[in-house]
C-alpha cells in the first residue's frame, strides 16, 4: 500500500469514526430531550391533579357549609367543622 493510499484510508476511517460519534451524540441528545419532555409531562399532570383535588376539596367544603347554613347551624360551628373562614361561610 502506498503512503497516499494509507493516508486516504486513514482519512476514511477517521471520517467514519467522526460520523459515528456525531450520530451517537445526536441520538443521546434526542434521548435526553425525550426524557425531559416526559418528566415535564408527568410534572404537569401531577400539578393538575393536585390543583384539581384542592378545587374539589374546596367545593366539597362549601357544599357542606351551605347545607349546614340551611339547617341554621351557627357560623362559628361551620367554621370549626369545615375550616372555612367566617367570611367564606357568610358569603355562601
């Protein structure tokens, strides 16, 4: 093999290695992006559930307080039972 052929072959090998490394880096970045996307999706889902539970709990407490008010239970008692403020109970 002549030195020119050896240099050409070494250049081809180097390009192959470079291409492989570049492809590996691209695949790794894609994988990391997908993992990040999934983590954000899960976090958003969990936050939505937490907010939904909080909203549902608040609505449930307000519904119970309305029922107690309809039964003429004193506001102070409703506040103790539900944890709502007196202002919230009176606004219902």
